[in-house]
């Protein structure tokens, strides 16, 4: 169980607003905390820590337009200090064609059925290798292939080319909500955070693309069977 959040804003957000989201979702994970954001000058920053973030000065990182946050609850076998550092999300992916940042809530215990699996790594570190051969012109098709190939339990938010892609597994095992905060589109693993106005749940097997001005459904798989996590 992890806490995930992503937002795209038409106005500047201060870093402390993202830190506040981490604090509100802390019951979902205290093993590590991560923030990735893009400013109005298109500068990208990744901030990661095993401890809580302290609030920043009001003049520091006060021009954020896109942000991801992640609270981690570890279920991986490797509990070494270095592993915990390496596994802090958001995780960054880059190949010769594309670059993106990803946050994930869930467990994919049967991932070895779908990809080459390294048991010393977290599920998130393993699933990100699914994109190794992806190109820009096939990115959305790769997401569709991912959701139809990788089963089990996950909610994912990906920051790619100044848009957010929101994915929920075909069984709807882990919760994920689409909504707004101060009229800015966002997605979150729980709908209890301050000022969040829920539009709806992300449907099982659904991929949604969120931009500054709207959101649209990229794909929706047809699956009548749903399974909910009893702890959620």
C-alpha cells in the first residue's frame, strides 16, 4: 500500500503544497517520500528522502506546474539501506527515444510471467523495464499493451511530455481517483485529501491522459470481473 498523487496546474504551485499531500497520505507509507515536479520554466526536479520533508522557504520552488508525489510502504524482499534509496519513487526511466517518471501503488506478485524478473528489485523497478523498447510514437500503444499484459494489482501515474497518464489494473484492485484541487486536474490514491473534489473513480482497466485543460480516456479494457483489496 503506497500513496500516489499527480497534478497539472494552470497556475503556480509551491513545493509545500506537494509536501502537504505527502503528509496527508503518510498513513499509506512511511518508508520513503518522493517528489518530482516541472516548473513554469520547464525545469524538472526530483527530490527523494527516507525521512519527512521539511517545509521550504516561500520563495523556493514556488513556480511548479506539474507534480508527482509518492509515499512508499515497502513489500520488497531486499531491505538493505541502499535498496531503500534506489527504490524511492518517482522512478525515472530513459531510453534512446523516451523519458518519463512513474509512481506506483500495488503488488504484482506474478510479474515473472510477463517480464524478466529480478527478485532483488521492487515490483516498480521491474515493471518499468516493460518500456525498454518503447518509442515516442508508440508510447500510448505501449501503455495499452501494458494494461492488457501485466495483470494483478496496480495503480500508476506517469509523467510524460508534460502530461499525466493514469492507469488502473483491469481488476480495480487498488483505488485511484480522478478529480480537481482548486480547479486543477489531479489523480490520487485516496479521495480524502484537503480541497480534493472527486470527479470519479478511474475505472478498472482504464488509461486516462490529463493535460492542463482537460482529460480524456485513452483506453478502457472490457473486463466484467473485479477484485477489491480488503485493506483498502
